[in-house]
């Protein structure tokens, strides 16, 4: 799983949700402890399946329920084209496996291979 400390640099409170039945959100990020939800994060650590529209819809629903300003879905696989189109409509940021590695390297959590 993506380490929680990855998000701590930008948020003062990172809340990990239960592994199952999380309501479309694995992490809730807040700028201030106990404050309003800033970002809802959904993690999909899949090898075979691509993330589809159903995950986008669940994340948007979680954003609405939590009154979150932002949504982020991170997967180790890829997104279907319809999922990316729906995410764009809803303003949800999507990171596939390549983007995840780029972000980890950019923030120096890992060194880029030479």
C-alpha cells in the first residue's frame, strides 16, 4: 500500500479508512486536524484489472458525502478511457502506476533507477 507519510507533507491529518466497505474512500485528507475534508483518496492496487467508471462514481459519491474539494484515485494498473473521461467531468485526479512512480521520485521517496 502507498505509505501514509506520502500525504503528510501536504496535509495535517491523514485518516485511514477500513480495508473493506470504505464507501469509495481509503484515505481522508484534511489541512487541519478535525477540519473539513480536503481530499478523498481511493487506492486500487490491482495487477490485472483496469479501473473503470464504477470506481470513479464511488469516489465522486464519497467526495459529495464528505464535502471534499478534491478527489484522487491511485492505481498500480491503468484506467479505462471511459473512466478517465468521467473523472475529468467530476474533477477527480487519476494516477496510474507510471504517474505514481513519477510522484514518488519527484518527492524523493525513492531514487529513480539509473
